[in-house]
């Protein structure tokens, strides 16, 4: 055990996380004392209806927002003790984000869209190219490197977005409704890709309201009214 109570195998530790938003004179409670851990290489789904607090929780886990109360450890590091620069570095190097909206640059090629995080982090050109090719190969998009997003199908664009999330070799992948804009067949292909990435050692957290998507995970954390309602292992 380390001093903060985590073990080497724990990637995420949330302790009594709460988040309250101030809307004028009204306080809105989005999360209330949420506690759980996620070990390395687990595939977890966070499931709940709209307004349940699951997207707020994802933002906290991705260090995109800070809790009103409670503590959040990422790879044994207390998020609230980090500076803004340290948090930005964590987001860039240790977390891969995959969203329902692909957020690709429409005029950039597949290769450049995937390469961008490495450019921002100052990675040298030779290493950038090697890692970009490797990420494209992982998502079976190596033959589409010169295509631009408008020339790709929805599933192909999501594969490019996943490659971009993988290119910095993050310790964790956070996916927010990753199949929400896809037809059922393409959605299954993306979920099969998640299984492949999980088998290769990635820790994956998927936020969804879809039971079929959640059913692909090893564990489902059910969120309701900002609280953990139950957990189930599969």
C-alpha cells in the first residue's frame, strides 16, 4: 500500500466525490459522495439516464473539472494537489478522450488528426510518425491515412478519434457515448475494437445510457441522481 491508500494496481480512486453547481441563487447537486476504485486493465461502464451525473463524473475522472468535495487520485496522484500545468500534462499524456462527437479537424488528413497530440506535446518528428502509424494500425485505419474526415464513414471517423486518443499511450481511455452517433452495426464494430484494446492492456471507462453498450464491460457502475445506485460484475 502507498501513503494515500492506493495500490500499484489501482489506476483510479474516487473518495466521496461530490460536485455542486451554482445556478444563480440555486445550488444543483450533480454528484454526491461517489466512491469507487478502478484497477489497471479493467473495462468499466458508468451507466445512468440523462441528468444522472455520469458526464459530470467523467469530467472529474478526466481532470477536466474539479470536485466540490472529496478526493480523486489518478495513478496514485491527488488531482487537487496538482498545478494547472501538471493537470494539462496529465490530460495530454495519461488520459485518452473519446467523445460521441468525433472532434476531428475537417481539413486535416487522418494522419495529421492522429498526430496532433504529439505535435502539441513537442514529440520529435521521427517518433511522432512511428507512434501515429502504430495507432492507426491498432484501429485498422493504416490504409486511410490520407483521407480527410468528410471522406470517411462515421465508424471510420470514430476509429480515427480512437487512434488519436491512443497515440500518447495513455494509461486510461475515457469514452463518452462512443457509439451514440453510429448505426448499430458500426457501433458493434467500435465495441469490438474496445475489446481488442482492452485485451492489449488498456484500462477503459465508457459512459453510456445504453444497456447493450454497458453490457460489454466487466463491471457496470449505475449512477442515479448523482449517487451510485448499484454495481454489477459480469
